[in-house]
């Protein structure tokens, strides 16, 4: 199946992506000696990824994946490889750290590519932005699991922060309001993956790794804390406005 067919039919794009995910897992099984659980985790990730992407394309009424989303999809497939490696590591299997860091670094380096492709081709979309964000979030979660395995499970909070925020928004709808664009938020989000990959590389002494992880968590807490405070103030303004105007 060619890239052209993968980008022209919604049902074929996820199918082609799943085939690529299986190929990557098979390659890692041969080169890295994945545990059965690691392989299953990678395949399960691929299934969920492709099913959700297919449903999202159908819901958005998109008849093609597009080049920018294809880049994001490639990053998502690499994240599946990272998931398989980290799962194997959690279960006590010794994985090639260089391979883990290489795959994660390539996925992280491609992060800015999909946005540029979307802007240059005029194909920016809400689905593409959400797809990009979810891939980033899951990659950071998996890398934080690996960091937690070697430096303390408190590091898992780095990857769990966004998911905790999403869960809280179900109970507190005011957290779903649109936030103003902030460059600092993008910087903090981008640095999480870079710092986690650096720690995963093993190039730093243990204490230095802990300091880097603490910095990552601290900057993330500051960024989320500022946004939550802004959302709370805005919700209070909206409530006062409704009380004054009598609107429900």
C-alpha cells in the first residue's frame, strides 16, 4: 500500500498505519528481544490508535489523512515502539537504552514538522491539533514511566499531569474553557519530552537526573497552575456576569 492510498481513504490510512506498527514491533522483537508483554502492549497501542483515528476521521468528515497528519501518525507509530520497549523494561527485561532514546528522540524531533507542514500546505485542522497533542502527551507519559522505574515513581506525575487535568475537567466544566495562547506553555510542554529523553539516555548521574526530573515537574506544575488560576478567575467573572444580567 502506497502513501498516496494511505492519505486518500480514511479506512485505509489507519489500516496502513497498523501494518507499520506491527512491522515496527516485529523489528524490535528481533533487535531488542521484547518480552511477550512488551509486544502485546505495542500491538494493543496500535489497535487503539488506529481505531480512534479512524473514528475521528469519520466524525470530522475527512476523506483524506493529509501530509501533516501523516507526519503525526508516523510519530504515533514510533510512540508505539517506545511503549513496547518501556513495557518490557518495567517487567525486568534489559532493553537497549540507545534504541529507546533514538526512537523517542526521532518522535520528539518530528513534533515541529507536522505543524509546519500543516501551515505550509494550508491543511491545519482541529483534528490535526488534537492528534498532535495526544501523541505528545502519551509519549511523555510512557517516558515518565521509564524515568519512574529508575529514579522514583514520583516522576510519573510528569506524564500524568495532563490526564489528571482532563479527569478534573469532567467534574469541573470551567476547566474546559479556551485558554489564551502563551508561548511559555509551548516551551514548557516541549521541554518535557526532551528532558525525559535526556534522563532516559543514562548520560547523567543519578542525582543530576533527579534534579532534571524535578525541574521538569516544577515547570509543568507552574504552567498548569497558572492556567488553572486563569480559568478559575474567568469562571468567576462569567458567574458574576450571569448574576448581574440574570442569565442562567
